[in-house]
C-alpha cells in the first residue's frame, strides 16, 4: 500500500500545495490516485472543486455514521479522487478524544476497504495541529512528507515534528518512513542554502533531492482552483513536482 501523509505543524510551508500537486502528478502518470482532505479549512477540497455539503460527507461521516470511505469519494477534473473536508471536521477532537481506537480509525477503514493499494496511491492533506485528525493520518500512512519552507522557523518546526514522531513510534510499533521536502527555495538567497545545509545535517538521507522552487505559477494556481499542471504544465513548479514524484517512485517511497 502507498498512503502518504503530508504534515507540518507550521502553516505557510507548502503542505496543501505539495499534497495536491504530488497527487496530480501521480494522476497524470496514469495511476488512480486518491486524496483525503483532513484540514477543516478544506483548501485541498476547494482547489479540486469538491465541496462537502456537511461534515457527514467527510471523514467525520466515517466517525459518526460509520460511512464507508468509498461512499465519500468524489471524482475531480484533475484526475484525483477526493474525500473532501468541511469546517465541521474541527469537532472531531472534542467529540472523540485521543484513545487508540479513535486515532487508528482511519487506518482500520483504509485497510478494510483497501484504499491506497499498489498502483493506486493515496495522499492525505493534514491539518497543522497534532490532534485526532493528524494522528489518524500518521497512524494510517506508509510514509510521511514534511514540507519545510526555506526559512529557519520552518526548519525548527520540522525538528519538533521529528521528536513527536519518535515519541509515537513505540505506540505504532514501527518506524515511520519520512521525507523532508524543501519548498519555496530561491537559489539567489543565501538563507535558502543555509536552511538546506541545516536540514541535510539533521535529517541526512531523508531530505528529498528535489527542491520546490519559489514559483509564480504555484502561487497563482490555487486562486484559479487548479493544480499547477492544469494552470501551467510547462512551468518550473510543474517540473519540480513531477521530479518529486519520479524521485519518490525511484527510491520506493511510493510503490
């Protein structure tokens, strides 16, 4: 199975951009690709043109009504099959707490329904808080991508995530594969290179060779409700996310 969670506790680092455009790159390569939006802000859903009428049309429906995940999937023009989000997802923490059965609920459903099987990858766009929703993503995933924008605060946030992952691994009884992805990289700025050196020293081979450059097309495409491939397929942003897909396929992070 290939279930990739995209998570960072810091906002503005390219989390949704990465989940969306990596999923789009996989869909363009001919794979059936799923995306689950676990962020109550629902930006992934909005960009792909999928709107949930209520929380029951999101993963919340799985929690409160035991709805099958496949009943929640919507096809999109980007080729990604999306389970959307809704602001009512923000109720999950208050309603269900953080017991093991709760934080493992999505994993159980994905395994039962066999979403994320080989050649049908699934990407999860997490909310930027370690709560019930992001823990469900972490418990479910075969791999975790941590986007880091090219600034020192973002790098420090990634180091905190590393500590959180190591604390969770005894509960999970496995090591979570991860990749740290540098975003908003501008080779003209010394700080971008300084942050790259810092995260390479800290995370070594877990740092992606591909870097996502600062790119106008990437910034424009969400406002147009398009992936970067729909908006500007020849742009540097599209090239970078295609390169990221190829790298993750080559090293087996995506099966």
